[in-house]
């Protein structure tokens, strides 16, 4: 047994000392950062792979703003693959393999398909996938009662403008504008439908230059995997579906079975971008990077809903954990960026995590209240809130077990409840509207932070950062105080 006498520090224990700055305006600074050895993001922010934080809507919104969302893994492989596909379809000039309906289907069937796929319109095709029309919710809404079939309700092909696969965004924009259209089906030489271009996608591609996109203009997305049986198959299916990043995420990542899994994944998918974690020590970071991880996720117990430190007595305060991981990697000569996962409550915490050496930050609870997080808001004590739950909480564990056993989540099974030792809690967070607004605040704070640090970019911030340990009086002084908040 031994005891370290140097204190472990977290975000609230320190402040950054301001430095002489050449920065005149916040717009002069560059907030892009490395996500893995070879991937870069326009903003250094990831959404957490938790079932109350990241499914496809959140992942798409974060990627549009220049970050990246990591889909949680507590669903079947088929469901997770569908989630990847939904992000990939959410943006790109052309949606490939758009949803279609046969001309012979009924209006009710078309409506059901639109609801199932969460889209406002479908391309109508014949048995050979040739374009015969377009049907939208508006067509159905306004159709007189005697109209029963899709063929009757649709706009027929000779009234539709379609384009070939090589159309550019400028050409598509001109056609959409000239004909006052919403959608342009893309057909090949044989007249078969191969894609769909919507006016929204054209505008997005043109205006969102900061968005995180792949070579085909589609949004980037990460997906979490575990170490259990069948997880190699999950990884393979996710990569096949277009996932840009695999995140091997287990509670105690510095475990032999996690290191072995990283090695197996590296051997099986040499070109895949692979993140591994979570760890909180120099040795943990080094071992996962040596095994082949392209980035290391750091954080044992700092999360808002985590009780690991209380339940097990283990953990490292997050600022120290980040610094130790960065030290371990650099001393071993390993070039794997660090993702600081958990505990970020403010843009100030984001700046501190990056200044301590993290290249990106993963966020859970700050995003759980957003519109794009899974689940609907509810009213609690007159306030609009959304639910967040730790992935090791009782509710999440029972939910997973129920899903595995095909049971109702609410089924009372005393024996099962007794077996769970939760390391997380369920809670509510205020409803916060769209995540783009939170990101705007976080990135605005980061830009200001760089200017206080006299740094043009995150790497420069890290080189020059000087932290000052503060006392509880310093913490009190740092927030608004001695005033009544309105
Ligand atoms: P924040 O503070 O952003 O943290 O909400 C999100 C991170 O918390 C971790 N996480 C957990 N940790 N028990 C834990 O000890 C849990 O049940 C749990 N669920 C999530 C996770 O790393 C996430 O990204």
C-alpha cells in the first residue's frame, strides 16, 4: 500500500492565469482540434454515448456544428446500424437509396412509411425501381376521400424535375429555385432512382462549411461498442454502415480484456478509427494506445450522474486524470489524443480540460436536456425537464436486461433488482432547447478563453497554460456573488 501526497485536482480547484494576448477579436482564434491520430474536428466537442444523450438526431446536430456524436451501444446491432444510416442520410448533397413506395400501394401505407422513416415525402417507383412520381404528406392531407392509391395521390413523373447523379450543388440549387421545388429525385441513365436532393440539403452543404463531413459530404458519426461476445460483429456491421469512429467504451478500460479487444479490433480493422477507454492514469492511457487505440477516453467517475467513486472508492479527479494520461502518452512517445469525458459543466471547464492537454471533450448532462436528445420533455414542479440516466444506473441496467430478455422494463422481478449494483443515478435536467444554442455558448466561451490565454489555437493554449490552485474562497469569488440573481 502507498499513498500519493500530491493532491488530485479537478476543474473547480483551479483557474488559468491570463497571459499577454495578441488576439484582438474572438473570431481570430482557431478552435479546431485533433480527435484521433488522423481525424480533426472544427470544434473539440463530442456528445456522450449515453442512451439519454446520443441517438441519430443528436449525432447529426453535433456533426452539423463541427463536432461529433457517439451513438450509444445499448441497442441491438440492427438498431445501431440503422442509427448510423440515419445520420449518414441526414446530410450530403444527395441522400442515397432514398425511401420509396410502390405506385400500387395505398395512401395509408405511404403515410405509415413516412411516419416509420420520419420523412415528409417518398419517391414513387415501379417494380423495377423506375421513377413514376413523388408523394408528400401535403398530397395526402389535401387528397379528397375517394383517392385511395399512391398512383392517384402522387405528382406523376412527367410533372417532376429529376437530375442525374453527377449534378453539382449549384445546378441543383438553380433547378430547385427555378421550379420552386422542395425535392429533386436523382435517376441513373436507365431511369432508376438512385438518390434524392432536397432544398434543405443544398443550403446545408453550401453554408455549413464547418460541419464534420466525410468524403461524400455526409455527416460524421461515432458509435460505441463493448467487449462482450458479438462485439466484433457489431464493430464490423457499424463500419460497413459507414460509422467513422468506433468507441470501445467500458467502465474500467484499463483491464486486460479491454486491451485485448483493442488489439483484436486493430488487427481486424486496420483502417478503422478506434477510441478506447475509460481510464484515468498514465499507465492506462499508455497501454490502450500501445494496443492500437487512435485516441484515449479519460474519466473515471467525474460525470454528473456517476457514482463509481462513491460505490467503489476508485477514481481520479478529472483535471489530474487528463494531465496524467497526456503525460503517460507523451513519455511513451505515443501520438494518441486524449478525450476528456465527464464533468464539464461550463465553457470554463471545457477550456480548462483542453488547457490541461485534452484534445476534445465529451459531454453528457449539458446535452441531455436538449431537444435532440432521446425522449420527450416532461413537466416537473412546473418546470420543463428531460431525463438523464447513468449507463450504470439501476434504471439503465434493468432496461438493458429487460430488452435482452424481451421483458417489459417495468416488470417487477425482485431477484433481478437485487443483483444490480448501480454506479450511476437517474436524474432530470432543465430542458434547454436546441443543442446548437448550447454549442454556440460553449464555443463562444472557448474562443474568449483562447484570447485570455494569448493563444491562437488549442495547441498554443496547451503549450502556455498556467493553472493556479484556488481555495474555496476563490471558488466562491469566481461565480456571481453577493447579488440576488434575476
Ligand atoms: P457528464 O458530466 O457530461 O458526464 O454528464 C458524461 C459521462 O459520464 C460517464 N457515465 C457514467 N459514469 N456511472 C459512471 O460512473 C454511470 O452510470 C455513467 N453513465 C455515464 C460517461 O463516461 C459519460 O460520457
